[in-house]
C-alpha cells in the first residue's frame, strides 16, 4: 500500500485593497492573505478619515495590528507626517514593506513585532493611533492600557471592535465619535489635555 505524503500548505495569493483618498486615491495595493486578517472596508475608512481630516496633516501615526496596512496607508495618502506599522505576521509585514517601497513612501516604517513588545520598547508619543486587532484575540483592554504612556495631549485613538463590545478605557479618554456599521463598532477617543502625556 502506497501512502501519500501530506500536502504542504502553500501560501494563498495576495489580495488587494484600494486607497480611497489623498495622493494615492484609486491605487490598488496587495496585502498578504492571512487567517484573521480583515481590512477595514471602504465605507468605514471614509467615515474614519472624515473624522480625522483636521488632525491628520503632518501627524505621527501608529497602525497597531496593521495587517493589510489599510488604515496607515490611507493616513499616509491623506498627509500624515509619519506612520509606524506594527504587524506580528512575517508575511503580512513583508508584503506591507513591499507596497510601501512601491509607493516610495519614505515616511513609514514596518515593525515585525507584537503590539505589546512594540509598546514596551517605543518611547516617542503619537498623535493618532489605529487599534484594530483580530476580533477573536480580544486584545483591546491590554492594548489600550499599554498605549496610554505613548500618547500626546489631544491624541486621537481609533478603536474598531465587534458591535456591542464593552470597551473599558484609561482615565482621561473621552469618546469623540461613535458609529455602528453592520457588525462593527467604530470609536474615536481623544486624550484629555489635562491628563494626557
């Protein structure tokens, strides 16, 4: 009797996302097809960046759990001064580096790291932070607590969760915008100027 050797899992071909505003509007970029990776959809991104339009130009941004990089890429396209992308999956991080090189974006850095390790080492504060972890991992509470020391006065923190998720936030965070879109809850917080870093 002949035994078949087990099939090797082959990486899935890359998927694509579209930049919806700014200097790269309409550009289609690749991202790695990775389990649990769920790019923020066009409508949600349009809503979010309408919320942020006055804070974004020149801002130092952090895209935690970057995945496809949809939020950080959109921020760069719309005038962010710098974006740090943090992504644990090696393939997703490399694909993001490739796309940034294609765009000749020299004001962006990709960190192959967990969000927790990155925040433990990073010291310079951010102006805008995007927090959109894999929903199944339930990482919101510890991520927001770890973020607190790295925020400027008036920093905006965007958090994406499943609908109706209860979200405890650190002292001095104020909900500025809130919207439900299908099964997703969008929240934008502002760090209180009196209590922020």
